[in-house]
C-alpha cells in the first residue's frame, strides 16, 4: 500500500505532443483579452472599410464573407478548446487522486498520533494513581 501511495504522489513530467502543446497555446491566446480586442478591431475595420468603400465593396452589407470568416473561426476554435479542457480535466483528476491519497495518509498518521496520546494519557493516569496510592 505504501509503495502504491508513493508512486501516485510522485508527479511525473508530462510529455505532450505537438498537437497538445499547440492546443494549449492557442486556447491560452483565444481565451485572452488580447484576442478579444484584436478580433473586435478586425471586425470594426472590416465593416468600416466595406461601408465607406464606394467602389469595389468586396463584402457589402450584411457582410456575408465576414460572417463566414467568424463561423470558420468558431468551428476551428471549438475543438481546440475542448481538447485543452479535456487535458486539464485529466490533470485535475490526477491531482484529486493525489490529494485523496495524501488526505488518507494524513488521517492514518493523525489516528496513530491520537492512539499514542491516548496511551500516554492512560500511562500518566496509572502513574498518578500509584503516587496517590503510596
């Protein structure tokens, strides 16, 4: 049992594939304020250029190409975010298991200490009883 607990408590170096590293990096960026601000600026510029351009409007109102771009972005973003969330879920599950085993081990140690204290108390009572009896 102790060997099993020690094995679980050791945190192995995580080996990630290129795809996993890319998913984590992209998720980190896509979930940031920088991404939201850059995307908002991109959309405002796109709309402004198409509304103000009198000649050669490549995407007139209702901005179908812009919608297509945003739909494609969402279609690519969703699986990448899900991959990253699944990996985070696996790491959380492993942390929870380690925490559980640490808690069990700590509880056993506390129970052993409590037994030792109870034993010491009973020894002290016996000594005090002997002193009173003399």
